[in-house]
């Protein structure tokens, strides 16, 4: 596989609240990605994560979604049992 676009955003995802997760996520589990799906991340929740990542890439401000900072927000998994903290970082 040959990537043709150099990604300029990186995203850190951390489990901050856990519940009965089908893939077994626990508080403190961490994932990092740019455009690809993070290895081991819930495929059902990837649609939610992708939308939030695209908002950052487009210059969005997570505070408008209730986030704690312009580049940080919390979001629930698709099943509503796991809460993640998402931090977006622009890479120079």
C-alpha cells in the first residue's frame, strides 16, 4: 500500500469511563491515529471518531460541541457504555 497524502493531524484517544464493552476496552486504554483506524479500536464507534477527526481537520473547535478545549472533547462509544477523551494535534 502506498499512501499519497501526508497527514498533518494526529489524534489521541483514551478510555476515561468504562462499562461492559464488547471489545474489552478498559479505563486507561490509549489509541493514536492519523487517518487510519486505530488497531484494536471498536469498529462500531469508528464512525463517531471519524466525524470528530474530520471536524478538527476542517478547523473546527471542540468547545462548540461541549469540549474542554478547542482541540479536546469527550465522546461516547456507539453503544453508550465507554467514554473516550479525544485530543487533536496539528503536526507541523
